[in-house]
C-alpha cells in the first residue's frame, strides 16, 4: 500500500489540529497582552512576529517551490484580508467583548472557508458537510443572541452595546480570514516559509503605517515582546502548519479541523478568569462542536481519472501519484517541475492538488 493511501486525511488533520492549537491559545493571550494597545499596533506586532518565523523557516529551492511574480496580487489580497482587516477587527473586538464568546465566534471562520472553497475550487462536500456548516451557523447565531441579551441587561450601565459591537467585529475578522484561507489555497504548493514571510511582512508594514497615521502610542517593551511572541507562534507558525494542511487535504477540510481552535481559546479564556459560561454560551458551544465533528466524519472514495498535468511542488515517490524517474533517485520530499501522465484508479482521497476533479 502506498504512503497515505489508507488514511489520506491523517497528515492534513494532524497539521490542522496543531495550527488550531497555536491559534486558539493566541486569542485570549492577545486580549490579555493587548489591553490598552491600539488595534493597528497590535496587528503590526503580531505579524512582525509572524514574519520572523517565515524568514527562519524558508527551505532550499530543491525542497520547496518558490513564489512567482504572478503570485504577488494574490499575496496582496491575502495580506489585506488576513493580516490587516482580520487582526485589526479581532484586536478591537477583543477589547469590547468577552474573550470566551469571541473565541467561540471564530469557529465561523470554518463556515466562510468551506463556502468559498466550494464556490472557487469546487471542493467536494456531501450532505454531512452541509449539515456541519448549518450547525456552525446556528452556534454562531446563538452566541450573537447571548451577547445581545447581555447587552440589553447591561444597557443601564452603557456598556452592553459595546459588547455586541465587539462580537460583530470578531465576526468580521472571521469573514476576512475565511477569504484569506481560500485565497491561500492556491499558494499551498509554494514554500510555506516564503508565503508566511511575504504575507506577514506586507501586513505588518501596512498596519504599522496605519498605527502611525492614527497616532496610536507605542506600547511598553514587555507588552510589545509578548505580542511579538504570540504573533510568532499563533500567527506565523500556525499559518505555516495551516498551509501544509491545505496542501494535504484542501481548504474546506482544513478550515473544519481548524474550527477546534476557538474551543481551545475559550477554555483558556475561562482559565484566565473570563466570565463563567452561561446556558446560551454552552448551547452555542455544543452546536459548533457538533458541526466540527460532523464535518470530520466525511469519507470519500470512488473511481476517478487524472488528466495529464504539469506543475511544481514538494513531493515524494511513494504516494502513488509521482512515478517519474530520477538519476539518481532522491530520498524523501523534493521539488522540481514534473509531469503527470493520465491515470485512472480508485482509492480514498481528499481534494489535494491531484484530486481537484469534479463530481
């Protein structure tokens, strides 16, 4: 049996879960360390840390495919959505709403990602996937209702409306990152270190200029270092793992597994002293968790055809799809332009670079 044939989504799922763990922990930490720091400054520090990880994790040209000039417009769009709008909206929202609710609301990122992946890449999704997205949407609506009721109850103090606006800002961040995730799918076969560096550098530069234009004060050295560290792990390393997961099993499925991140963040937010979970918060959590589990239960196998294809990406010769010859034969993963001849076979698969066929 070829490598990965029995469990085609195992590697992608593991990478996505690691990315989710790092990002999930980062959300309440951004709320804690970012108190009193401007939203633009917070985003700039987070992505400066991410850029450092990208610079340190780049691989040699014979191991990973390089970014191309034609990738630059996509990188600009990714940076605008994922490294400017997303983190700025999240940073502002975290200063105006519950960290637990904000963390759970980020689960809707999977919904936006799955819908856009289906629309742009025609990724296969069966009835269970659509049911999972419905549960995710229902859970998000319950969280909005929870904050709306809390805002109504707190209206006498004048702070309730701000909490609801804060949650809506987090919702905007999830939509921005959903667009970013979908755009990044086309770059998943490039060197992830280069992608992280380019996107993070663009985002950090843009938000730093916006911070100066808005007159935001510089944070204390300890606060800046803490946000840089959170950005390095929760945004830089997490993004690298996310791109590798997308390479392994597509944008929609990576987004679904990544939806575990908010539950990790919510658990840490409670541990750090956030408000106790109420009934609606628990209901929204259960709905979202059910949606994630239902999405992961998908199974897909059938006879399919591979058309002739020429491309470049990191690959191995024990995966059943790369049978071209070398002299000498390289060991392990390597990258170079190569050609696939037409092939027809049946096995369990996911929508990676070699299984984008339509149904």
